[in-house]
């Protein structure tokens, strides 16, 4: 009965997206939203902190609000420094089984959470015929290092549970071609891998709006018109290289520039203390989460992302869509976006001097900023959701129509 229904072109699969961390990932919300616009029924399985409402504060979160949302309460053990949500009520099992039962495809992000392991096991044990997609934005321990202890831990985890996590999914998608060799090293079967990036909607704006937003933001933050602005947006965690941004600001303290850090995280107080220690309070401003990111991009002269490890960073994609040149780490996936020296600068991830030099080069050369910004916009247009969604829809169609000849052969 179900197979016949799928061969009717009007029948669309029901898809449940699994977001293991508390914060909703931008690609999940945007893929879900784009599918709903085309008539798909989507669901979201996502944790929330105990005794609190689900965090929907990020600017993209509202896009997923029309999905059928399954939540479950979690705690994060204080002795674990990294995020590792632990379900503490039976509702996790109930909602996991319900999501598996009520949907045709489960599309799960990131295998390195205990919840991901449990969901994969539940699928294998109770719903072996359901289709499962696993998306990986990084391959920790391989595509980037989290330190000797954690690298060993990830590799051990892969050896112990790879038979389940990497063999159970029907398809495993990677954000960028540069992740492919690391996925193979981690033990992911080559025949299961597809490379499908996340996407972006190119914003519409005009010079009048840009000038107005730039003026309003500078007035709000007390930044004079002659000062340049370098932007960072995202979590304030070590993996994002926040300490390196502060060091770059310290090296460029004589430049007429202000660094804006839009975001929050568990180490914010520690970073703020470091800024005070270096007497950079007027040079580095902590803004917290913002709902007006378009104003920040329009007011900025450059974006700085000296991250240790990334997927396909949404902040870089957004900056490029606003013609903001980026200075970022030369790590897997980012070169899929930035062409070094053409649409931005790629730096060795631990070379503070190079980050400072390239940032200063952009700040002092308006023609270079404009040229790179224009090239960045040209490049990012190939990642527009209207193009990327065709590939996701093709993947979903391939899974529920096993005899379909149209297969995504991108590797």
C-alpha cells in the first residue's frame, strides 16, 4: 500500500528532523521551512532544558515553528565540559518511537550524542524498514582536533558504535567535498556518502536601506562613522576561536576598528574578563544574541572566523550574501565557500599573526573589500536554497521510490 502511494507523484514523504543539541541548527529549520512551503509534512525532535521552555531565541528558529514538534527534557551533566544532553524522562522514548512510527524518513544531524545513538538503535530494532539519513557537518577527531583526549574518545566511539551509526542509515550526507576523506577515515562506507551542502536565501537590499541600518547600528552602539567594524557571530565557545579574535583585536589595538561579537555561550564571562584584562573594552563589544543580524552585516567591513573546526558555517554564508569579505580558518568545508585571495582570505587556524595581517589588509583597502565582497556574492549564489533544495528533494524521493532512476550521484 505504502509503496504504491509513493509512486504517485502527488504523494510526499513525511519527514522528521532530529536536532540532538538544545539549540536548533539553522539548516534544519530552513530545510524544514522550504519543504513545508512545497506541501511536505515535517516534524522536529528536539530537546529542551529541564523545567524550561524550548529555546527559540535564534533568529532562524521561527521558521520551524509550524512543524510538528516533539520535545523531551534533558540535563547536561556538569562534569562534562562539552554539550551532551541526557534525557531524564520517559517522554524521550515515547516521542522517539512516535516520530519513527508517524514519519517515512528520519533525517538526523550529528551522530556524536547519546540521543543519536539511542534513536539509531530504536530505528534498527523497531522500524528497520524506515528510511534514515544522517547528516554530518564535521568529523571530530579527524577533520579537526579537539585535543588528544577527545580525539581518542571520538575515534574509540567510532570503533565501538560505527557498525550501528554508520551502517544503519540509508544515506550519510556531508556538507562539503573537503570532508569526504575524513569521513572515510572515520569508517563511513563510501557507497553511503552524498555531498549536499546547506543553503542560503540571498537577501534583497538597496543602498538606502544599508546606509540607514549602518547609521542606526553605529548610533546604538556608540561607534563613530570613521571606525571600521569587524564582526563575529555565533556561539562563544573555544571551538569558534573567540580567544583568537581577542588576540587579533589586541594586535590591532592601534587600528581604528571595533570588533563586534554577536552571540553567547558558557565562556562569555571568561572572554569578557580577558578583554578587560587587556583593556580592550572599547575595542571588543559583546552584543549577545541579536534578531537584527542583517543590520550587523550591513554595518560591517569584514567578518572574522578563526575557528578550530566548522561545518559549512552559516555566518560565513550570510556575510557573503551581504558582500562582506571574510577572514576565516583554512579548515575543511570553509574552502568550499571561500576562494582564498578572491572572495576572502583563508588563514592557518593557529596563526594569529596571519589573521591580524589579513584583517588589517582588508580594513585599510576599500577597493579590496569591495572586490572581494562582490566575488563572495557571486560564489554564494550557487548555494541558494532554490538550488540546494532540489538535491534534498531528490534524495528524499530516491529513498521512498527505490526504483526511481533519478539518483543523486554527487560524491
